[in-house]
């Protein structure tokens, strides 16, 4: 277990300690208004933890507090892990970003694209080009999520069992085959749509590596980095540390326990979802973020080369536009003006357009239960935030946290 604690005077790394305490006061206000069950925030600079804020309950009903070793469902913060795994294979020469994914996943050999119609009857046309590896990494493959509910193809996903999660009873191979039978929203590479693309990427990692995704993650990423509390389920001996999952009560907005979805992380899943299946701790994900901010290396363990990380943290959207321009689907608590998308992360291209205090070049992502992280290579900062409230669009936590962190940075 990784012990996470403040290990530097904030002033030594350019932060004002009193201004950092605004983070605590702000999110304590959420607790006072009974809007969050609990939270944990971690701010680091130059590899040192400058601030750690934690309060509230990991399990309200059991009266269990948030602690630094609490285990959280990180949902889509799984996506950067899967993206790192895929890029490790690229570095080995086993995969090229321009390769058609049908080279390994023949079910995607003849994709068809939605042209007109409803979820009951659609007209489709052949894809003008194959889905390529980089399309999966950038969510430009034409895939979607059923929970978007903005397009007839979204409804087809739901009918096939793909709403918030993957279809029940299918393993990752079965998920890939089922998704391949559904039409694409648009021609590959032409637009951006947040989607199951990273689940398909996880299947590609399995086929290329010859290992189930959970084993690849454990052997190639988690064990080398010392991330012993991260996986597709919490260790049976650590289930008391797994936070309960909540949604806002429809009337009072107070955290309301969701035991059905809260089963995630308690049992071994049928499908190892590379798009949203992991649980982790702040200490573990801190090490993952430190590997990223150091260009792919931590404590003598190198997962990726620095050039690879720079490529991943560069905007790959068509024409270099931002998500607000290129994206089809609203999915977050704030507009994405000024943010592009790289190979597995959002990328801040224009802080002025984004109206944020953060630095250009910041790369980030979050999870459905309102978790978030970002990496700022320019300032050598990483920030983590954990709670367990679905959906992430409930409150503007990520926008607020960015401003709270950077207003405290004086050097």
C-alpha cells in the first residue's frame, strides 16, 4: 500500500499554503450543503505532495470516513491507462498508429456509416477508409455510447445492451464483435465523439499482446509502478476500503446510495473494460500521474519514451480544432472551448479561449463518478480529485478545482 502524505512545504515548490487551503474550504462547502459524500484532493509539484485535502465519508451509511487509502471507482480515468498500454505496443513496433484495426480485429473489416433514418430503420454507406488505431485513441472512429441519447445510433447501442456500461454477459472479445455490427456515426477520422473506442482499444491490446487486459495491466503497468491497489476489482481483503457509490437524490440533491452500480469493483467483471473498469487509490494514481509528468518514467521504471508522451499530449483533432468545434456530444460539466484531444487525453491548447488559469499543454481526463486528474508538464504539476458521485456533470468540480489550484501558485 502506498502511503500518501504531504512531503514538502508548499512554499518550497512555489505554492502559497493559505491559498491552497481554499481547496479544503471550497469542497467542505459541498459537504456542508450535503452535495458530496466525501472527497480527496492531491496537489503535487516537482514530484512532491504540496497539499492533500480529505473530508467527508467514503460510506455515509456505515459512517466510514474518506482516508488516503480509500479505493475509488475511477471509470473513464481507466482510458489513459489503456492508451498508455496501446502506446507501449506502438513503441515495441507491434502496432502502428495508422494501421487499420481490422488487422487484429477482423470484425471491423467492413464498417458501415449511418447516412439517414431512425433507430428502427437506417440507411448506411460503406466507410470511406478503415478505422485506424489513432482513431480509437482520439475518439474519432465514429463509435459512440448509448447513454448519449442524441443520435439514432446511440439508441442502437442501447438496444444491443450498451448503455452506461458494456452489454451483460459479454467478455471483451464479445463486446468488440457486437460493436462492430453497429453502424458508425460518421466517417472515421472526420469528427470527435466520446465513445466505447477505448474498450475496443483494450481488445486490440489483448490480441496484439496475447494477454487478457487485466494481466497486461498488472504485469506491464501496475506492478512496475507499484500500483498494488489498482485493478478491475478491489482485493477481497480490501473491500472495506472501497467507497460507496452515490447519485443526487432527485428531490433533495443529497447523495443517494446506488448499490446496483456500486457493485462495480466488488466482483470480477465479465468484461475488462479498458474504457471504464478500474478501481484505484489516490496513492496509486499519483504514481501513474508522476510517470506521465516525467515523460514516461518513474523511479527507474520507464513505460514510455518522452517523445511518445509529447505526441500523446498533442491535439490530434482534424484541422487542429478544439472539442467544442469538432465534438458531436456534450458529455461534461463545462464547455471544452480551447481544449483539443490527444492520444488518450484532453489537451489544453488555448487557456484564453478556455477561460482557465491552467497552462497550455496540460493534459487530463476524468471519470463518471466525478473523479478527475490533470498533468501540467510546463509547471511540473499533477492534480488528482476523488469522490463517488454520478454523473460527473452534476457539479462544475473540475473547473473550480483548476482555478483553486492555480490561484495558489505564486512561482
